[in-house]
């Protein structure tokens, strides 16, 4: 049976609603958070939670995601419902089976924080304490921006500060690693400034989505940035390849268009014959047979990363030979 615990009914009371189908966990959280000035209610189903919400108008809701088993997003549905009725409400989502998508949806629906089970009691109690201070008095002090690179201890403290209610701490954490991210992108992977800024923004989003699970912020950010840089390099390679093909088409006659231009066809054939065998074979596979890069690399015994540069060198040689034949 759902229980409601009223510890103080003054105007300063902070009302908390805990929603979880695990009654032992719900009551354990209620016991943990019960203090003078707080009214804690528990509900073991979404339907009961809605009834208590309408009856008590809580200031904070802590809800599990999976409850009755009818679907795996009941807590998110409840989050959306209560935020529609009370947009300024603080809602914390908890889950034993949370995914990155669950964390992303928590943010989209307006959740304050997302925590994985088992919960860290210290973080949860600090979060509720900070919310209580924010409601009953002046805002709690913000963590100041830290100059230069962050130490691992400072980064972990900022992560905990954010999870316990200090929104500014996340911005400080991300800013503390900005120079490191830019150094990796610019110096290791030779990305352009605009591409580097994109990587920083994408990495920041990853940190925000997974902040409750990150235990070593520096290692997580380095790994994330490296993966993002590699992805950008692949996309850049595709773009450059398309651009090179367009440029080549403007300077070298396309094979299919040479049937009515016998003079050009002869000159191109002569130029192809003057190429060395490796370059001639490479261009034949790419242009005449339209073989994908991966297959070309396999046939010629080359690495796939070398095909693009070799292709451009071969085209440049062909272009020079073609011009010589035309003069």
C-alpha cells in the first residue's frame, strides 16, 4: 500500500513524491530523504502517482522508468504528464536499465537529472538539499570557473556538483576541457577550425547525456573526441573525393562521352598507354569498371586509405600526358 509521510506542514515544507514499483526501494528513499521541513509521499504505480500528484502538488518528483511492465517508458510518460501540468517542477528519473536514449528523452521531456540504479545516497541527498535551499533561500553558490586544464579530482568534483544541483558545474567542466579537445582535433587529426568546433559541441552533448555514468571524465572525453575526429575524417574524405571527381571531370574527358570525339579518344588512349602499369590499372578499375575503393584496394593489394591519394596522383599524370598529346 502506498504511504505518505508528513514531517512538517509549514509554508516552508518541501513536498517530494517518490514513484517506484519496488516498494522497498521507494520506502528506503523516503527514509533517506525524510527531514524536518520535508513531506515525502510514495507511490508504487504511475496511476497512484498521478492521484497523489493532483492531491499534494509536490515540488520534486523522483520516478523510476519501468514499473508495471506494460511498457518500458512509464516513468518518462509520467515525467511528460507532470511537466505539462506544472512546467517548473523538478523531476529526477532513475532506472536500473537506463540507456543513452532514456537519458536523452529525460532531457527532452524536461527532467532535472537522470540516475542509474543503484543510486548514490550522498548525491541524491545533496541534490534534494540544494533544491530545498534554492526554494527557501538565496541560490546556492556556483562553482567558479577553473583556469587551465582540469585535474581528474576537480573534474570529478564538478561532475558531482552538477548531479547535486549545480547547473553551472557542467559548463565549467566542459570549458575546462575545451583546450584539450581543440588540441586533439587540430594537432592530432589536422581538422579545420569549424570542424573542431563541431567536434567540441558533439562531445559536449555526449557528456551531458552520459554524465550520470561517467567515472573518469578526462578519459571519456578523450575517447569520445578521438572517435568523433575519425568520423569527421571519413566524412571529409568522402566530400573531398566527390570534389576531386568533379574537378577531374572538368579537366579530363569522360570515357562515355568520347564515342563521338574520336580525336580526343585517341589522345586519351595514348595518354593512358604512356602511364605506368600500376597507375593505368588503378584508373581503369576506378573509371572503366567503377569498382568501389575497398574492392580496388583488395585487388591491388593496397590499404584503402592509400587509394584516394594514389588516384589523384594518377589523374594528375594522366592530365599532363593528355595535354602533351594535344599540344
